[in-house]
C-alpha cells in the first residue's frame, strides 16, 4: 500500500502531497485539478485520497486500497 495522497492549499492554488512528505508531488490551479491528480496516484498505489478545505480541515476521504473485508452482497 502506498502513501495516502493529501490535496492541500498551496500558495495561490492547490497541491498534492504524499503523507509525511515535506515537498509537494504536484501543484494545480484548482482543487478539482488537484483532486484528479491525487485520485489517480491513490488508485495506482492502492491508498487513500484526503481532500482538505482551505482552512486545513478535512473535507473528504476516499479509499482506493484493497478492502480486506469487502461488503457481502
């Protein structure tokens, strides 16, 4: 499982940063662009995408890892 990908405010735009990394992976002008980048990385790594609000609080979380206990149905 790879590092969780965080979508965070960065300068005048948004950035994608791997959990625990000091440097950003990619920057984007809009949160929507950064979300697409983070989603792609998280899907490839089987990790989570965590989207933050401009004030830093978490807005949403999406898991793209393999669930060891998938729902039955």
